[in-house]
C-alpha cells in the first residue's frame, strides 16, 4: 500500500514527514513523525517521546486514536492544559 492509498481510502492527510499525535488506550499521548506505509495500509511512525524501554517506532492504523497536525504546527512538549496557565 502507499501513502496515496491511505489518503484516498481513509480520507486523512497522511504524508511522509507529517506529524501526528497518537493516544494509546491508557490516554498517553505520543508525538510522532510519519515515516512510511505498510503493505497492510498502516502507518509506520517514529515516536519523538522516548519512553524508558521503548524503541520509538510503531505501526498505527490511519484513523484509530490518531490526530494529524497541520504542517506548521509547533509542538511545545507540554502536557495538555499546561500552556493555558
């Protein structure tokens, strides 16, 4: 599968080098960069947030718990709500 297939099939703005936030089932948010697509139509991403014991790479479904960021989005590294103070 290709990024073009993912964009057309799922209606998402997935592109190599694109930024996204993945939220896992525990509510933990991971800031990621899209690296490629798999043959099964998933995204291969590199996680910016280094978690102890975690290698930093994941395969994600293009629509499951994923928030795509605009190309000019700045990531501050702050937890949600912290920059509101």
